C-alpha cells in the first residue's frame, strides 16, 4: 500500500472517530411548550421563571437539554398534543388528557392561601371561621366551591377588585382584612408591584383554601416519551431530596427571579 493511500485511510478513520465521539457527546434536546404564568413561568423573568429552571435542571442532571417555546396556553397544549413539540409545562391533572399525554411526577403544588397583614389577627380551621372577616376578592377568580357558595350567599363579607394588585391595596388601606391568592403568585406580586419591604408587612396562613398539583406533560406522539418522563422524574427526585427544589421556590418568593430594569 503506498504512503498516500495509507494517509488517506488514516485520515478517514480519524474523522470517523471524531464524528462518533461528537454524536456520543451530543445531548438530546427536549422541546417543550410553555406559557405566561409568573412567577412559575414567564419570558419576562430570569431563567424563564422558577418552574422553567426546575425543569431545565432536572433534565440536565440526566444529560438532557431543554428548549422552551412560549405560546398562548391553549395553543401550547394543542401543538404538543399534535406532536409538534415533545411536551408542555405546567398543567394540572385532567383525566381526558391522559389519552394524549404521559404525566410526570408533580413539579409544584399551587395553593390558594389567605394573605393578611402581620399585625392583624387572622386564623381559620373551618369555613364557619371565615364569617368574622372581610375579604378582598379579584374579579374572575374561582377560589373554591364552598368558599364561592358562601360569597354568593352573602355569608362572607367581601369587596371585589379588578386585579390582585388592587385587592392587596384594599388590604393595605384596611378596607378588607384578608386576600386569597395563590401563594407563589401572591408573594411575587408583593415583591414586584409594591415598594421594597412591603412584602415583609404581609404573611399568609399555612392552611390552604385549595390546592392543585401541576405537571410536565409528554406527548404520546414523542417516540421516547416514556424514557424522557422517567429521566425527568429521576432528576426531579434528586432536586427534591437535596433541598434544591424548596430553595428555588424560596428565592422566587424573595423576588430573585425578577429581571433588573
């Protein structure tokens, strides 16, 4: 074999090894749809919000990379269902969705709680206890079936506001005693929409008014959907065991994910 041919074969062999090594190192990119629900997920926040970061870190610990596409919520779910994307976050459990999606372990638990001023007395164990207070409610919210029945029947004193910021303002002006809101959303609003330190004037009751878990949904049209869900669950379990999950939610409540202007 002449020298030129030998060098050509060696070069080809070397290039093949490099190509194989590159393919072995390449990470599977998981393509997920996302939507706007600050502080959980939002393009306006650092790392696209606390849950977006959790999803990225859980997959990264198992060797996967995540890329999000932000869409209106209805379209985000439908396009993932159609197989245009691998899956979607952040969804509550609905039985009818199981024919199109595989559910992960729960990522977060959204709790509606009662916010009140730290220097104001508030406690409740049963719904009858709520009759002693005036509530600041936000138009369009459906908090809890039993609670809403009491509101409609005028068993609970209340005032409505057009948005949650206005509901909190009513509380600061002592027009209402208590404001029900999702715990993460409430602290996010207090940190982002009010003057520094205002959030420390407020606390929330530990007993939730309602609670619902939210998940990553992987489309059944994705060929390796089961493998991806299993990898994500492993990563999520490690984050929860290490305290990283709780730490990130705590940082979110303190406003660490808010973009500096």
